[in-house]
């Protein structure tokens, strides 16, 4: 990844890229652990999928220029908060706040800024939950707090945002008023859809709790598959371990 810096700062930029790549690995690992914990504890995974990226050189340069700053590595690290970015896609709006809270509560995560575009959508209808957090990256002889932007949204919100971006790109950011109005109307429909699906999900959970004697269950959770190559972390794997142990003892 090349950035047209005004000065020869190649070593500094490569070090910054190392940190941004590392912070993406850190946050992805944290999210994977949280998702696995939810699966084990609640038989439910709130995260549908995760994407991550390092901002393109063009976008970084555009942000620095917009702020009226000189294009240096120091200014990029200090003033561009979303060089490293993660997008988390959830099923329901309740999952968004649950995940945001779980991230914030980790003692090595410092929340620098939060923008709740779900409670307060943008004028064009955009909805998402944004966090800028800092996570320490441990190097050989140093520990460096590194920023990453986290966006959390539902499948429906992501659908709208992706198509809105493509449509606006065709108009180079200057879409006709009629198109803007229709996109805003679609955003309202998306918001209603999210609320309706959340309501249905809550009803389904209550039904399962009543049906199973107070134990919530998820119909889309697959049964664990245990093999000698890859044992799961369920009771079945414990039985498998006991079985293997007995076989070893007999040998």
C-alpha cells in the first residue's frame, strides 16, 4: 500500500501500517471470541459476519487535505481515526448495543468516540453505530495504542447503506432531489423492517422459553460435530475425551 507523502517517510509509514494491520487482527480476535461465547452460553450468535479494511491512500489523502493539514505520517496517525476499520453485521438492533457494550467493557479497549446514528439517523436516512476505540499493540520494545473505527449495523441497514453508496457514486455525490427523497423513504422502510423483525424474534424467544420450560433455544443453531481431528467444546466432546482416555488406559 503506497501513500504519496510529501517527504521520505517510508519507514514511518510501514510501521504505521504494521500497527493498523495488527489492531485489525486484535479486534477481529476479540469479536470472534465474543461470538463464540454467545454461541456457547446462549445458543445464539449475534454476529452475522465481519469485514475489515485499511483505508485507501486516496481516501486518506482526501481526508488530510480536507482538514487543511500537511500530508505526513504523524498527521495521518493523529487526525485520521478510521485508517483501520471494522464493520460488524448483526441480525437485530438489540445485538448492536450488546456487542458495543461487550467491546467497551474490555479493560484494554479505550473508547474515544461514539456516534449513534441509529438513535439519531443522518438526514439522508443512514443508520449505524460507530465507535472509535484504541487498543494497545505490543511490539518487541514498545506498546503503542492504535485507533480503529468499528461500525455496527443490521443486515437491513447494511443493505441500504451499500446501495445508497453505489447510487450516490454514479451521481458523484450529487443525486437529484427525487432520488434523495426515495432513498430516505427506503431508509424509513428499513427502520420499520428492523423493528418488526426484532419484535418477531422476541415473540419467538418467548415461545421457545415457554415450550422448553424456561430454557431459550435457537432453531438455527447446528448440533456440534465431534471428530478425532476437530472436537467441539460441548458435552459431546467431553464424552469423546472420556472415550479416548478409556481407550488409552486399556492400551
